[in-house]
């Protein structure tokens, strides 16, 4: 019985670690690196925070598509252009990046640290 508990705990830990790790094929950049890429017209910049968070503070050039709406609204994005995704801390944007990658987007970039790291 004790072994079963250990196995269950190990599986839960593995699941949590897997969710936090960046997905294969998704580029990770810092906010400092983002500053050098903001003028690139070939990229699509998406902020997946809520409308309230976005309205309070956002980076010019980013379009707000909350994470909960991303699956439905991904058709508004070009699959031929790189998508750069940001959120508040990097967790939701990492999740959004994985969703976009699984949906067939070739070039997806996650901004590590999100708006919390933006200065």
C-alpha cells in the first residue's frame, strides 16, 4: 500500500514538472530579447492575459487574445508568421505556446518572465 502512495505522488510530481517545462520546438526569449524583436513586422505579438490585465498595462504592438479564447481565435493568426506570446509571469504564455504548436503553428516564441519581467 505504501508503494502505491509513492507511485501516485511520483506521477503527480512528474505531471506538474511536465506542465511547467517548455515544449519542444518553442523558442524561449527574455524581455530584453523581446525589445530587439518588437519592430519585426513579420511577427505576430499576442498577449494572453485577461482583458482587464491587458487594459491596465500592455506592450504596444501586442494583440490581446486571452488564453481561454485562444483555441477559438487562433484562426485569426497566420500560421506562416512567427507568433510571440506573453502573459503576466510566463506560465499562461507557455501553455498558449504549446496550444499553438499543437494547432500547427510552425514558429512559436514564449516570453520568459512575462510582463512581470518587462521594464
